[in-house]
C-alpha cells in the first residue's frame, strides 16, 4: 500500500449497512441516513439557493422524498449518497426556478 493511504474499512462497512437498512425499511434507518448524509445534502442545496431557509427546506424534502421513493433506489446504479444528492440538486433547481419566476412576475407587475 502506498505511503499516506489510509483504508477505512469500518466506515465503508457502516455505509453498506446503513444503505441496506434504508432499502429494507428498517426502524431507525431514515434517522441513520439523515444523520450521515444531511450535511452533504444541505451543502448541495445551499450552493444552489441564496436562502438558507430554502436550502434547509430542500434538505428536509430530499429525505422525505427518498424515504417515500426508496423502492426506486438501485444500489447497483450508484451509492445512496449520490442518489440523495441528485434528489437535492433537482429539488434545488425547481425551487430556484420558482423563485426566478416570481421575481420575473414581480418585476413585470412593478414596471406596468
């Protein structure tokens, strides 16, 4: 093994177990997934939205959406984290578009 490379077997085992419990709908799985991935999901949302409140709403919505749609998650296609970040990114875009639409409509009303 090259110098300076650390193998985190325990961390990856925990990720696998968390993903399995999430897919299996085990009690406490959503909380474990939220605890592990909420900071990353919030960072993605916050990078796309000017409002911290909107970013927090997107983060919460991401986990609700994921839990309700967990049967569509396929670990063979990617990690749970990537799936969650994709949901968050799409939701952030939707929220940003609504905000832009409102801004355009408000500007149009104010100029007429």
